């Protein structure tokens, strides 16, 4: 895990606002001591959850998206550190591993233009480089018997999450993706729009359910591909659930869980599915934050829930004085997951 920037006790102290009479997550979360063997520490720790940041937006740039998602990790860790440690959720259940070092890769993309074919190829190569790091670290976390909670970054990192989990489990895994887009685009070089199709093609992804596709932003070709492989890839649309009311939210969650629960599965959350959340592909129509929280709680409760990935939130794209709220939202989602999942010790 040489490409990891470990989170230190000093880092934690900087983001935790201490207050008399209160205990914050930042006072209880676990940091791997300097010099300790990270893998052995993970194996031996009683904490179940491992927090990892991927502060990049290279995959988004490679997919014609607006950069900005690299800022989500910093925003999120500040909020997570200041959640109250109490009977409902305990900071001591979390190991803060740190962030993947993508400083050099982010520097290299500063002047690349995705409209240029050569530049687009360079962007894809950098995404592949990050893929290797993500899958390696996720493999080690899952192999140690822990549950990774990954804060992106772009949705390109779903590939590394799936591959790392599959290698650790010794078999392909499933995924449930709460998303306005399928991210099942053609294999045209790696980017944030084809993490699942690459994982599927390479045999790491067994079954895949897309929850809440937006009908206006899903191509005919993707729908045709999914139709041919519907024994392994299924979806519902936001429009069918919340606009036309042909389907019911809770029943759809049950249906989706039945589809993925037979094997270990990852929970993938794309924040561009939520209206007015600053992201590379912002929407003005979509599921509510409450529905997203219920979704995470519902799927997190199952014993085969293997990881949680929250991506595409971009505080840097939020011009409002409240751009800290994306970090706060991520904090809510993580604690919802832990509260639901913690029964499966």
C-alpha cells in the first residue's frame, strides 16, 4: 500500500472541534500508528469499518464531466470527525486508513483536454493506474475481514472496488448502484462512465442492479446491451418509481436486494442522483436525501454488504457558502450504513 497517504493523529486533531462535555468521532476513530504494519493492524483491530479517500476527478474528466469531485474527501472527513460519538454510532468502530496518493496524476491532467484524442488516451491511462491502486487497497481491507467505506472521487473507482473485493473473496461479486446513469458504457478506454462494464467484462462483477436510472440520460445502445444480459444486469428507472408511480420504492428495494444478495455485494452511491447536489453531472430532479438514506440503511443491513462507495460529490463546484454540506451529507450516509450494518458482526 505504498501509494497510500496514511491519516495521522495530527490530521485528526486538525479536523476535530473539541467541545467540553461532548465526545466527537474524531476523538475515538482509530489511526494506524506510524511504523505499524498496516495489514496486520487491520486484521487485529476490533473496528469493523475502514475509511479510504480517493481525492481525484480524472475519471470524470475522461468522461466529458466537470472536475471538482477531488474535494469530497477533505470535506467529508471534516464532517465525519465532528459527528457525536454516542449510543447510536461510535467513532471507535472506524479505522481512518487515509487517502490514495493521486497528487502526481492530478498534476498531469491539469492541462489535458478530453476533446483531444491523444489527451483522452492519457486520461484513460491515468485512470487505469488509479484502478490498480484502488483494487490493491480494497483487496487488503476486505481480505483482513473489514468493510471498506470509500469516499471518491469519480465513479470510475467502482471498478477497483469491485475487482479488489472479488479478488479478496475469491469469486465475482455483485453490485447495487444508486445512480441516475448506468455507468455501463462501451469499453472505449477507462473513465467514470464504464467502471461496471469493465468489471463485468473482466469477470469481477457477477450481478449488477442500477437503481433509479434517468430515462432521459440512458442511451438506446446501453438499454439494448442490458436487455441481452438481463439475467445478470437489471435496472429500474426513477421516472417509473417517482413520476409515473408504476413501481413502489420499498418494493423495488426488496426486488433489487433479492437480485444481488446471494453473493457479496457492493453498495455504490452516486451523489448526482440527488437534486441540487454539486457534482459533475448535477440534476434538478431525482430521489430525495431521505430516500437515499433509507436505501443505504436497507441494503447495509444485509450480511453480504461488502463495501460502501460514495462518489461524484463535488464541493468545489458548489458556489454557495454552504459547500460544507456535501461533507455533512456523506457523514449522514456513512453513519446510516454503520448503524444498519453493525448487527452483522
